[in-house]
C-alpha cells in the first residue's frame, strides 16, 4: 500500500515536472514583436529547448509571424513560407516541437526589413544528473515562474515566521 502511495506521488511529481518544464518565451520581452528590436541580440543568451513556446505579441494589422527557411530569412522573403503562424489576433504561439533551426519573420509591410526576424535553434533539454533528477526540474520551474530560489526561500521563511507570529499574537490577545 505504501508502495502504491509512493508511486502515485512520483507520478504527480513527474506530471508537474512535465507541466512546468516547457518555457513560454515572450519574444522581445517588454518590447514584444516590433521593428527596431534586434532579435539576434534578444535570442543570443537564451537556450530554447524542445517543447518550449515562442509567444509573439504585436500590432495585428501591421505585422505577422511567418516561418521561412534560412535563405528567405536572410533576404526577408515571405513568399515561400514553411508555416504561417499568424492567426489574426496579434497574439501567436509557436510550439518548438522539433530540434532544429526555426526562422520567423514578419512578412508584409516591411516588418522584416525593420528588424522583425528571429532565428532560434531548438535543442534537446540537457540531461539531468541521474542521482537527483528533480533538482534541475525544480530550478527550471523556478525560472518559469520568474522567481529565483534565493528569493523564494527567504520569502517562504518570512511567510512562515509571519504565520507563527500571528498565531502567537492571537493566543495572547
Ligand atoms: C543585431 O546585433 C547583431 C549582434 O550585435 C549584429 O551582428 C546585427 O547586425 C544586428 N542586426 C541589426 C538588424 O541591427
Ligand atoms: C529556401 O527556399 C528557397 C525557395 O523559396 C530556395 O531557393 C532556397 O534554396 C531554400 N534555402 C534553403 C537553405 O533551404
Ligand atoms: C497567414 O494566415 C493569416 C490568417 O489565416 C492570413 O490572413 C494571412 O494572409 C496568411 N499569410 C500568408 C503569408 O500566408
Ligand atoms: C510539430 O508541430 C507541427 C505544427 O503544429 C506539426 O505539423 C508537426 O506534426 C509536429 N511535429 C512533431 C514531431 O510533433
């Protein structure tokens, strides 16, 4: 019975790990998908792993998200798209479900000539060290939620102290 419980718990952990492991990248961060942003610079310090998502936020009447090959990426040619990720709302997601290069441009209206071109290489996630596979997953989960462990842990400790303190106050009040 205990074994079943442990197995179930592991199953939940594995499920949560899968749920949080994929990262959704907002392309351009707070500059979003716009001209005059250098997306080569934006991408250069990042690792894009299999099953991550690119999230494009932009002015839907002016721009779009077209996937092309490398040649057409360099020349800003959207006439032979590999895929059209545009859905019309100015909010598009690209699921990076294959380990390869992805070349994405804004085709019409000069967006690409204004710098709206992004090349990413999608990699296999790094293997987690065998003895403690949960560690890497946890770190990545923290990254996804946007809080570093160094921040989360003190906050959790403060919250715990606060809770204890409130109860002590209640007891004596
Ligand atoms: C973006 O930055 C890279 C690296 O600094 C540079 O090589 C490239 O020319 C820049 N692209 C544009 C469109 O300015
Ligand atoms: C990209 O597609 C064009 C045709 O649209 C082709 O001429 C070119 O060779 C292709 N480039 C690569 C790198 O596959
Ligand atoms: C891409 O799809 C959108 C929405 O379906 C459509 O309006 C647009 O014309 C398409 N663009 C290209 C280049 O296929
Ligand atoms: C990846 O996603 C594309 C577009 O949604 C789909 O056509 C393709 O079958 C997927 N490939 C894999 C290996 O899942």
